[in-house]
C-alpha cells in the first residue's frame, strides 16, 4: 500500500480475499475528510459500491478512472456529498428460457392419457419459461384450468390440422401443479384414461357444438375392446345420430347432478342395445 497526497492507493489484486474488505474499510475509516482511497482491482468492484451506498450514504463519492477489461481503478472520496457521483445502470433483464415443448399427439394416438405428462411439464417450468403444447385438437378445458393457475395462452391451428398452444404464466402467480386426480381433471379435454386405452372426456364446461366435436375427434383414437365416456350437461342427441351412422354402440345415463354420462364402444363388440335412460 502506497501513500500519495490525500489519496491512499490499495491494490487488492495481491491481497487474500478474506482480507480485502477489512483492508479497504479500515483504510477508509482512518481517512480524514476530503481524502480518498484509490482502489485497483482485476474486476469491477460494483458489489463494494453497494456496500458503501448502504453504510455511507451521502458520505462518499465514487469515480471510475479505468474500467477494464483487465484493470479497474476507482477513486472513493470521503466527505459530504449530495450525490455519490455514480449511479449503476439497471441491468438488462436476462433472456427468458426457451419454451418447454410437449407433443401429446403420439400419446393420444396410442390411446394413452397425456394428463400426467402435461402436469409434469407444468411443474418443471422455470421462472419465465413458457410451455408449447402440440395436440390433435384445441384443448379448451385445459385453458380454463391453467388460467386458474395464472397462465395465458395463444393457440393456432397448423397446416396438418393439429394445434400449437403456447402457455405463459403471467406475473408471479402461484400455481398448484397437482395430479390428474382432480374434481375437474386438468387434462380432461385431451383424454384421461382410468384404464389403459380407455378415453374419458369431461365436456361440461364446453358449449355446443364443442362436446360433439371433441367426442368425434376422440373416437378416431378409440381402439376395439376399450370404451370412451363423455360427460355433458345436456343429453347429446346430435351425437347419437353420428354414433348410429358410424357403427358405434352407446349407453347414456343421467347422473345425480343431472349431467349425462355417455359410454361409447365399437358396435361389433357387443349385441347390447343402445339407450339413453336415467338412474
């Protein structure tokens, strides 16, 4: 450490890390008013600036004499100052992480449920990260579920007829990334299988003709030996006509909450007659 008139030079490049701050502040404390410390370092000592700003507000002035890339020299003057002479600029916000992409089309094509995959993807999202979902149809009930968790979405239909939906959490909204065991299953619009290969659709939140459209789309993935069940607020009379024309059998029952549960299967699997009765 060298001495010049009214200035103490401290080259911290050669001082052990644990001794750097004690050396700087001990020297600073002993300075007369109006004198300065000339700090020499091999990186920007901006953390030291914030410490001075917290502990010596209005009693120091900070002046960069050299700003890298290999050497930084800062004059820190002691006295009464209305301004520290330097105000750090706001750091540019970091680029958001790349969206996490999840393609549930192969899952649905196999007749499986993508529910766990969607919930798992949402749970893995980093702060600021979006989720891109690729699906064979627009999963509108999922919009409502993730909307309650603080997500907005933008959806568009691609040239092959499938849908690309980008979800983005707005602000710092807290979310509950629970499993699919849910009173209103989060993935109900894209199928929720209680038995591998079965398909369940909860269309109670959908307005006509969406229940019909979703059911017909799901039927394309229904394999023989499995069942598709669709729950709706109204008796799906238009669906029955489509089922008869396409060679599917069905059974429709009214539930205790006055919703309707329609079970659909390939007609050649059973001679049971189709009906729509009440409990």
